[in-house]
C-alpha cells in the first residue's frame, strides 16, 4: 500500500515540476502545435502552444514507478519491479516514442500531419507484437504469465481462446484501438488527461483488490489469477499522478499539449492494463469516454462513405458540441463528469462480479 502511495506522489510531483521546464524549453525551440484547418475556428488561437508534453507524463511515470520500488528497497521491503510492470511500462514508452516521432515531424514540417498512416501503423505493430510475444512468456512459480490468450471481462472467459497467433493479432488490435481512442479524445484542453486520470485511478482500486484476493496467496471464492497485481497497482498510481500533475498545466487554457507523445502512450497503457488484469471487455465501460470518442469517428467515416452524409457536425464527438455552441470548458467538464460515471459504473460491475463469486 505504501508503494502505491509513493508512486502516485512521486509522479505527481515530478510531473508538476518538470512540465514548466518543458514549456520553456519547447517554446524556445519553437515546438508549437499545428492546428488543422478544418477544425473549430476557436482553436486557431492555440496554434504555437508547446506540444509533446507527453514527455513529462512518461518521465513522471518512470520516476514514480522506479522511485517507489527504490524507497521500498531502502526500507527493507523486497518488492522489486515485476515482469508485468516492466512490460506495461515498456509498452507505454514504446508507443510514446511512436507519438514523439509523429509530433516531431509535424513541428519540423509545420503541418498537422506527422507520420503517415502506414508509418504509424508499422510503429504500433512493432511495439504491439513485441509486447504480445513477451506477455505470454515469463511464467512464475505458479505457472502464471503476464497475459493469457483468452478473452476476458472481469476474469478470463476460458471458452474464448485465441491461441498464440490469434492473441498476437488480438493484442495488436487492442493496442491500436485504445491508443487511437485516447488520441481522438485529445482535442480539448485537459480532456484526455483528466479522463485518463480517472481510468487509472479506477485501476488502482481494481489491481489492489485483485492483490488482496490473489489466488496464489488466498485460494478462496472470488480470487483472481492475475500476475503481479500489486505492481500493476503501482504502475496505475504512477500514471494517475503523472496525468494529474500534467493537468495542472494542460487544463484550459492549456500552456502545453500532450501531443501524440502522450496520447499514444496513455492509450497503450490503457490497453496493457486491460490485458494484464484480465479485464479487456470491462475496460470498454471504464474508459467510456474514450470508447465513445472512437466510435464517433468510426460512425462518421462509415456514414459519410456510404451515404455522403454526416451524423455529427464534426468528429471526434467533442467537436460536435463545440460547433453546437457549447463553450470549450463546458464540453470538457461535462465529459469529465460522464467519464467519472463510466469509471464508477465499471468499478461497480467489477465489484458485483466478486460479490456473485463469493456469494
């Protein structure tokens, strides 16, 4: 429990203190955001705002994760980083690197298009396949691997198994979906960061609950076969702290944007946590805002290509309300409220499953 609190506190502190340094450094280098021409006219004033703030989020996450373990070791505790923790952190950082390249190309070429679709998909493919292959390795003394080739809701659905090759494909699909979903959501000041903080806060509770009911420690009704749940709680706490600290500077009016560096990294972490905790389908509910934003883009494209008409004034979904006359802060706060409802509803589903198992 101390390690979880330390991870959140350290990452929060680093994120708050390091982000202003990035704002000054990126401003001097002219690393400003390009705004797409077809976007809401009110966004034109944001052109030139420093971007690539995801560097602060990833740095703070690593500081919180490693710092927590370092303090625990100094205090004589044997809680060392686990295979699950390393894998999720590496997935987050790998996608962050893909996003960084995307942001850097945008800045250098002064356009709103960075990596082309093929290059971005290849980057996500390399990171996703590497994660999937490694996640099926490193069995511990209980023969538990960080991930399993089964589909999961709150627990593994044993009769829905993809097999090794199928899981690699499924894993890539999940990583691509969530990284793009968070990327779509990152269109208003603080919207993605605040929504992500709620998701990771929910997963602090879920992973700690899984640790307290770990089948390898307490074989009882309702226990969970999850590899390294306590260390995943540390990762989730570090991510939550990093997002909240960054939100201090990213809230409207934003002084820095997370860019694809941050949004792809956070989307990767969402995907990684869902697979490591055996809650892939539950994540659809917990990350309800990300789910809706992604679906709005898919529906908009599908409708336009088939009928030539649009469902929304503009996709992703948050722009629809901006063009309907809502103030940007109104959209952000109301989406945060809906995000909180989704996270609490998902947590309720998780707890009700446990009650049903023990009852």
